[in-house]
């Protein structure tokens, strides 16, 4: 018995009926609990400082019930993950939002996808199914089959007999009333070339007193699309979850499958994957740093970050054949070799990069008008991090020492990661500084990896197997989770939860008390993915 399972037995004692406890493919512990004890178990885990990091549903998991609800937890100082499995036979079950507020969106997502009602959830509005879907339309049920879309017109797409407009599901935004209060609706269509999202502000003068965010305007059905596909054919789907996190998402998917297949990824491939992951972190952070400076009206200060980002993208193309490093990863390693001479040239470039990057950062720090806009703006309170499961630079900028590369190491991160970069004010400036330090750390990490990358194969042979696997990974925006269940050689369920899904809810709190013109800056400081939220 390890320390983690001993801790769980200590928490539950004889108060919760544990039907089954088993290990996962790597560092997970799966526990099935009696249906009547789920809320009690959740309450005990909350009191023991466990954090709900994901929640999802699967139909007919291991044939133990009509549906199984998975509650994924982590606890600081333990590298193992707890997965609480709740097998249900009814479409009406109790909510855990009163215990774990992070369950708020998860439960609404499951309501839409599977038609399961969570009694006690204070918000029963649609999440990813918008008004034009029929009430009984639940696309993640096995009874709903993927097929070609018919009747594509210039203005609308409709499923025959299954979708219709004006079904009485109008979305009612929460209304804040009072003297002088008025609403500013922004979106879903925006002036810039960005994806759709609606932001409903309640303001007095210019001060924001409430913000409600609505996403999911272009639901792509990625999880459904992956069903019945061979794992190898779903890598391209993983790469398309969010265009600027293609390496993170494909690595997470491949890692989950590799756990199932028990594939032994070669050391050289693990090193190269890590280099690619950190390159993705660098160009992502560079875009964020530039975006923050642009949004305070200082394009001259942002230009150097944009230049460096473009140089990184060109380097990506030389290393992998793709600016965003697509079509390079595969199950068992990499699809093709990354040549040593290209790595050596990249190493030389980074010596120049660091000098230029430090100059660009110094310009920002020595421009008082910029610091004045960044400092004390968009504060994310530390007490929100646990209840909403805020992760990544957003959490580290508010004093939380959390980083999946350290807390739940994967690949070779357990051997190379140092302490996370932390700031404590929780404002835009803190997030700017965290991303600045992480960029420098990623560059140094890549240089060390290039100098020590071993020779050998970049892919491993494996035997496909049925089973399930979970991967938790630190993408540039924060923690992402991928769950893969394979049956009869094909994907039965693929669930993705990116960092953006959780962190979007942090913005609703970060903007309070700020003025409307500061919203773009606060938004850019997190730079969350619409596509990565709306799967």
C-alpha cells in the first residue's frame, strides 16, 4: 500500500462504501463508491484539500451501469491522481457544486451531452448546446451516430428531424439591477479576427460590477468525431483542438494511448518531445506578452516580442516541417527524426534570442505608463484558484506554486524541472512577469536538452490493446487533461479538458472593479482559447 492509498483509506474510513479500488495505467487510483455515498465522499475529499480538476461522463463504462461519472482529483504533495467513479442508472442525480464549485460547468456540459440532470446545480441553462437544438438532442449518447451533414445552405446548417430553430430554449443572461446600472453586450462576433464569444457586462459609468461569459458558438463535436476511429487516426483530431497548442494536445493524447498500449517511448523521442513542448510554450508566451503591450497602446514595445515569435515559428518549421509543429508526433514517439544539425543551429540562435528578449522586457519595465496600466489591473484572488481549478500562469501569478510538470511529472520533466515561477499580486503585471520568466526558463531547458539529447530511435513498436488511460499535462495556458477509452481496437470515448475551460471563469472575477477599457488587457493576459473550450 502506498502513501496515497493509505491517505484515502484514512479519509474515508468506514464512512464511505468503497466498492472497488484499483490502479490506473500509471499514476492514477480509481475508486468506485456506492451511489448514496458520493456526496459524502466529495465532502470528505474537500475537507482534506483535494481539488476537483475534471469531471466527465461515459456511457457503459466497464458495463457497470448505464452511465459512469468520473470525478478527477489531485492533492498537493501527492503525484498520484484520484479518479472517483460513480456508476448511475438514473438520469437524475445529485450535484456536487455546493462542495466543489468547479463542477458548475462540468455538470452543465454533461447535461447537454448525455441528458443527465444534476439536482442542486443552480444553473440549468444550456452550455454547449445553443437555442436551436431540440430538448432531447444529446450528441454524446451512443444512440447518436456520426454522419454527413445534409442540407447545407448559405446561412444555416441543420440536421434533418433532429434540429430546429425556436425550441423555447432562449438563453437568459443574469441581470444586475440598480440605479445607474446598464449592460454592455460584446460579441459573439468581434472586430478582430478571433473566434466568437459573448461578454455581457453590467456597469455603472465605466466600472464593471458583473461579467457573464458565454462560449460554445462553434461547437465542433471533436469528442464525438473521435469515436470509432483508430487511435493513430485521431492524432490529427488532437492537434486541432486548439491551433496554438497542437504539440501539447497531441502529446497528451499519445501519452494516454501509450499508457494503454504499454509502449516504451525511446529516450531520444522523449527529449525531442520536450523540446517541442517548450518551443510551443515560448511562442505562446511571446504572443501573450506582445498582446498585453499592444492592448495598452504601446506597439513599439510589442514589436520586438512579435519579431521573436516569428523567428521561433520559422525555427519550428525548420525543425519539424510545420510552423505550429503539426504532423510530427505519433503514438510511441515521433513520426520523423529531428536532425542534429537543425538542433545545433537552434541552440546557437537561442544565445541571440536571450539578449534580444531581455532588451524587450527592459523596455516594458522602464516605461512608467505601461507599468501603470499593468499593475493592480485584473487581479485574480488566490482563494479562487482551488475552487475554480485555475491553473498555469494565471494561478502562478496569484501565488499558487502549481505546475503539472512538477506536481505530476511526465516524460522527462521529473528530472529537469525546477521550482515554478511565482508572483503574488495576481494582477496583469504578475502574469506578464511569470510568462517572462517561464520563457527564459524554457529557452535554457531547450539548450540543455539539445546538449544532452541521446542518439537512437524516435519511435517504438507497440501492440494495440483495449483499455483506458489518463494524461495530465502542462500546456502553455495551464493544465490539460485527456482521457482515452479504447474498445475493440477503436476509440470508445475521448474526453478533453483544456486549461481554458477552467480559466475562462476566472476572468469573470478578475474584471470586477476594473473599468471597461481594461477588459481587453485582462483578457489578453490570460489569452484563453475559444476553440480549446468549445470542443
